[in-house]
C-alpha cells in the first residue's frame, strides 16, 4: 500500500517499474462418497467404479433429493463419517494438522440453489490447517521435474462443507437443449454434496506455478481416494485469488485489489485467467486508483472463448455471511486412535512414487506421468514388476530395473493405446498384473517380437480372455518367435531367390538393403521368426 493517496494525474503519469504477481488458490473438491454431506440422498460425485477420465452422463435434474436437501420442515442433518475421513486423508497428504475438535457453522447464503438459505460449513475451527506442499516445476514435456527446484505453497486450511446446487439459464436437452429461456432452472442434485475447500497462502508467483500446484493437488486427491477428479463434471473447481504489487517510479509500492476468478475447471483456464489478470490489473489501477483493502475484493468469471475475465459481483467479507454455530450438529471430536486409523490408509503419494520409479527403474518423468494418473494404474504397474522380480511370472527372478523397463514397454506402448481408444484408465483395459508380467517375460526372453506382443495385449483385452495364459494364447496364435533352423532357412532362400538385384546391392556394400530382406522373411513367418537369427542367416548366405 502507498503511504499517501496518489492523485489521478499522478497515476496517469507515473512509471510502473515492475509488477509482482501474488496468487493464492481456493480449491473445491467434491468428495467421492455414496451419499451427501448431511443427508442420505445419493451423491453425484459418488465413485463410478472406473478410474478413467471420461465423464459419465449427468443424472436427470432433481433426482438426488431427500427432505434434508430440500430443507423440508423438521428434517435434520446427520454427519457423513466417510467424508470426514477422506478430508483427513487429503489433509495428511498436505502435511496439515488435524483438529482434535472441529465444529459446523451456518453461513448465510441466500440463493435459489440452496433451499435452506444457508450453507453448513466450517468457520473458525476447520478440520485441517497449517499444511504445505512442495511443488516441482513442470518441464517442457508436461512432466514434473523431480531434480529441479520446488516451490513450497502453504495450506492455510482445508475445511468441510456442503456444495450448492446449480442454476441453468438454457432449456434442458429434453426440451430443445441450449435454447434460451425466460428465467432460470434450479437443479438441486449437487446441493449437499460433500465439499472440501482447500485454501492456500498467497505463495504462488506465476501461472506456471499455479498449474503445477493444481495438477499435483488433483493427483494427490485422486490417489488418496478423495475424488475421481473429473474436471468437466465439476469434481474439482479452482478459484485463483489474484492481485499485484506495483513498484512505481520513486520507489512507492501499491497493491491492486484481489480478484477471485470463480469455478475454473481446466488447467488451461487457470493459466489463462491468471495471465489475463496480470496483464489487466496495472491498467485498472491507473484508471480507478482502487487499492487492496477491506471491501475491495471482486469476483469475476472466465470466458474461455474470448480468453478474458468478466465482473460478476463484489466479494463479501466473512462478516457478511453471518456465521454462527449450527445448533443441529454437535462438535466433532477426533481422537488419536481415529487419526492413526485414517493415517494407516495413506498410500505412497504421487511424487514419492515417481521418484522411486526414476531411481529404481530408470523410468523418465514423462513415462511415469502416464502411469501416475490414478492409483489403480500405478498399482497395476508395480504389481506387474513385482510379479517378475519375485519369480511368479517366469519361475525365476529378474532385476527390478530390467523388469521395470520390460513392463513399462508393454504398458506404455500397447496398454496405453488401448486405454486411450476406449476412454478408460490403464487398469480398466482388462489385463491383470500377472498377464502383463507374463508378456514382459516373453519379451525379456526374446520369445515374442514387439509387434506380436502388441497383438497379444489386444487379444487378452478382448471379452472372454480374462485370466488366460499369455504364453498359451501366443503359442496358439503362432506369435512366438520361431527358432526352427530348417523353417528359417527355407524362408531366407525364398527371399534371396526372389530379390537378385537387392542381393547384389548388399554384396556391393549397401548394407541398409538387408533390412528390406529381413522384413520379407518376417512377413513370410507371420512375424514369428527370430529377427536376429534371420539377419545372420541372410548375411551368411549372401556372403558378406
């Protein structure tokens, strides 16, 4: 803040020497519980049974209701224990302290999408508080840089509350979807969904840092099972709070008012909104002279098409919400035994797992990012590697590095393609860890070619092949490498006889032509011949 007001003339004329961005984040996470936060109605964020990233169809409007959600007279709230435990897991993963006592507060919120006229939230005694997360940079390939610098982002609090419903300003699909209507439609399906609100310190200094933090937080929340994290379904909504410190000519500094950009559901939108505000806030200050202070915060929306933010309303301060303890919900006490029980469910977290893969297997961050998208996918990979190392897939052990490389080749080259085509996670393609390990063992032993290994993955992913032995299927299909000398000699002789000009080129020193002959032999064998043996046999017969 400046020490004395700056006149309009001074604002217009002064040089802005530098602009320092200040960003804090508010993130709303819809928790994957079967029922709502304080009601028994089904939750739209309930686990779908698939770890894939494709959104399921939305249920018909206003079908996930009960008397509590609708605020009918006499309906009383009841606490969802699972929502509390999922929130504790997220808090522990973010190095937060877990409150021994936490309470529930009514937050005055008069809007059509919340029938009670208030939201049950937490004010002065949040469930999780005083945490942090160390966020690595994201490299040019979109992967976390595990050896570069990290930014520590403080977590002020993570508190539990219930979500609001939503308003639609267009006709539903059953009545000419997309058409404009007079008025708004209220859908209360989302109302009452357990919502964990995570609030950071204003420690973020660039849009890149903000995106890295958001990506890491999504992975963490998915890993602990708190949410499926499907952004287009609203499972996670990001709200950056952005302002700038302007250093003016003469050494004075001013801070612009905070702008909160609401309900962003993509990383691209997070980056775009922050960059837009960074570009616009110095000019706004020149025009209106508004500086950071009580009552100056505004909320803005994001127009993804135009790439701009737009004013929605002035932002209320805490006292505007008229918080007071909810008389229908008692204080929640969390003892050490309960904390220990929840902590025992905390899995190995994404960055730790990426680091382990890089150190023990030599997996690059880019490769690891494909496997780390969900806990189920990463567990499938680890289980397949363990099956080889422990000898279960081959009858003999292998080094973890060799096993990891073999399994990653199968998963990244073949399984990932099928998952992408089907719009599901790696673990939902249909192959078990044992089957993946068995295919990797065939590759380690040079018993199957890379292309036929891909065919084998596709075959085992078909309906009816669950649990089938990969080696048996490969043998039946004729995909195992043939080392029958007589058969290979016959194929080689046929190819040499059919390509006399190419044979002369090879004898004349054009060694690259050998590859074409090898390809023809492999074609005759259906891809089952030993390519190394074929090459040696061709060169011996040609006489080079």
